């Protein structure tokens, strides 16, 4: 439930497109994606053409760090420091899964 949507309500997983390599070493949100704070919901929302993802706090913390200056490991370390009650291994797993999902949706810069 990383994106803040109950598992049964989440869309089907996108298949990786042939030729897409691993998630960028320094993830950066694609130009078509905008991270905004939804005042009404009190949560981050990731907007992209015709869609939006309401993010839970951990997913929002990850997305805010996808600026191309940090590695996935840096992001995991920073988010783990922000959420000390969570196990660092669980945070690292969440970061990897969320970046994979963003990549599958075409929301990270990188090869087409």
C-alpha cells in the first residue's frame, strides 16, 4: 500500500517495457510529473497527464528526493532518518519498489 491506495484498488502492475534498464542510479521525476501538496487531503499528490497518485507520507518523502542529485541508497538513508521507527531494510525495500513503479509508469527520467 505504498502509494496510499488499498491493494485491491491499485491498478494492475505495468509491465516493464522492453529495453528499459534498471531504475536510474540518480532518480529524477520526469518532466511530465509534478509533485504537489494537496491541502485538502494533507498529503502529497504526484500529478501526470490525465492522472494523479495520492501518496502516503513515505512515498511523498521518496518522491520529494527524486531530483537527480541523490542515489536510491541516499534516498533510502534520508527517508530512514526521517522515519526512525521503521526498519531501514523496510525503507530500502519501499524505495526500490516505489522507484520501480515510477519507472514502469514512465515517471522517472531516463531512457525511453
